[in-house]
């Protein structure tokens, strides 16, 4: 079986403690098609999401955070 996966980075504006960040990760992982989440070690404002775009859209990931009152935005990689 071939699974299409993409990595998406979301910038979280608020300063959050470890418990709050864990709760956000769990909320995003609840979405069908999200494979994993990870908060960047070097920057707790960056949430990395590995997902299957055939099962979940990036807007759904962002909305999952926005519905919890978090100010966040998707980061688009710069073109080389």
C-alpha cells in the first residue's frame, strides 16, 4: 500500500507551557489522516504535522487549533 505523506509546519503565536502544547498535539492527532505531530525542540512555537493529504486538508489542521482559541498560521516553505 502506498501512503502519500506531507509535512506541514504551523506557527503558534502564543507562549504555551508543555501541558498546553501536549493538549494541542493530541487535538491535531485526532484528525483522520494525521500521522504524527511534534513540537520543534529549538522553537516551541513550531508544530510539525505529518499527514496524509488524501485524508485530511491543511485547513482542517489549522482549524483544529483555531477552534481552541490559538492564534496560528501555516508556514509555507520558501522556494529555492
